C-alpha cells in the first residue's frame, strides 16, 4: 500500500472543492492530489469570472468573455480558392492547392502572346555649324508627331558628350560620346520643329575659338 509523507497528508487535508472538505485521498499519489488542487483553482477562477459578469454586466472586467456568437440559419458562407471560412486546413500549393487554383482561374489568358519589347532606334544623320560661342547640331527626325514640343525629348549634357531620347514608338535616341571640345551643360538646350521634322541642339562652348571638328578623334 502507498504511504504518504507528512507534506502529502497536509495537502490532502487542505484540498477543498467549493468550500467542502475533500474526500480522503490517503491512497492517492501526490501527482493526482496536485492535479485535483489545480482543477479546484480553475473552478474558483471560473466562478469569479461569471460572478463579476453577473454583478457588473456590460461594465464587467471580463465582459468580453460573456459574448456568445451565433451563426444565423440563413447565413451564406462563401468558399473558394484563397478564402478562409473555417473547416480543415487547405493546401496552398501543389496538387489541388488554392494558389494553383487561383492561377488557373485568372482572367489573364495564357494564349495571349506578350508584347515584345521594342529596342530603341538610334538616329545617325546630323549636320552642324560653328556660331561663335555656340555650336548648333541639326538632327532630322521624321517620326516626330504633329505638334510635338520639347517635352517629347529627354536630354542629358555632360562636359564632352550629349544624349537625347525621343519618346516615340519605338523610342529614338541621338548621342555624341566625345565632342572635340568641352561644353557648358547648363547652357545647352534643345528645340523641336515638328513641321520641318527636325531637332536643333544648341551647345554652349566652355572656351572661345572655332571648332574645326564636332567630334574628337578616338
């Protein structure tokens, strides 16, 4: 027969349930006694919770625990790929997965070919003239739409190079990578003449002197 030490006997004697003396547990192991004691504490806490709700109603500290949720009989539960509506776990990927199902039902048709990216077209022809402290470059561009303005062009000037991008379809560009002499980027500008299908680039010289060549030797 299992023997209890003095501490175990005291725990068994002090154990109560709802204020009543507990049944003798002389033959019960210590672990069972401790479990009974924990259960008693849980029941007391539960009683205190409901007593607080009953006493103070909506102002009770534990009021949130008193709410009960009921699903109306005529409620409509919407289910489908990617929607969580309770029930067993759903597979997200792999065979019969929700993600694969969403992709399958996507309105984007797999039969529609993607539009190929059109490469920018370089403009090679130009003429130029030296005009004192400025150099003007004339670039023919037949693709300019009627009424085109300078807003159609993105320009980038550096001390010895320039690049223009014309927002047509496809995009056109014009560049000079190595000017024969330095320029002042802030003083350079671009003008568009759609009627004459021409772009005029005005370069501001950094130093005076005549330019015999527009582009320097490699």
